C-alpha cells in the first residue's frame, strides 16, 4: 500500500528526513506550512532526486495563498510513473471562506484551477480586493 506523508511534512528538514528513511511514496506539501514557495522548491528538488512525487495542498488560505500554491504546483518536476501535469492537488478550498480577498476568484474549469490573470494582476495572476481586505481585517489592539 503506497503511503503519503501529509501533515508530517512541516519543513524542508523534515521532508529530507522522511525521504532519507524512505518513509513515504508521496509527499503532500502545504506551502504555508513549510515556509512558502522557496521551501516547496527545495523539497521538490530533494524528492525528485529520490523519484518521490510531490502533491501540493493547502490549509485554509485566501485566494492569494492559493495562487501561490498553484504557482508551486505548476513548477513541480516529473517523476517516473507520475508526471507532474497528471497529479491532482488539494487547492480548491477558497469556497469554504466568506471571501477569498480577490477581485476575481480563482478559475476552476474541467477539474483544474488557475489564477484569473485580470488586468493589473501581479506575478501570481491575482488582484487583491482592498474593500474585502478592509472588511475582514482584525484589530487585536
């Protein structure tokens, strides 16, 4: 039975230890948990060297975090037997939030998710909805 390490993958160092022990056949990586896109890239490089695929998942990020996770998933390397383009990732979680904080929501078509790439969007293809951001800000003071 193939084993996927999910909640156990908390950092590049932990991923390296899991890979060194051969503890998982797949690593499920949450960019927000492991330290962002650079950490995902580091983990993906280590996993690729051992032929272990990466699946990108999310916690409960807004559309901004999900767009970053989509970008991470789009750059994953192929591994024998499971090309990166054929992997299903766990990124369609924005619908559980009251608002995803984007002017235009992420686009889901044919089981795939992508950024909307509206005019004025940055490298992640999203535009922050300033009014929503103001509405949902929490002042702990």
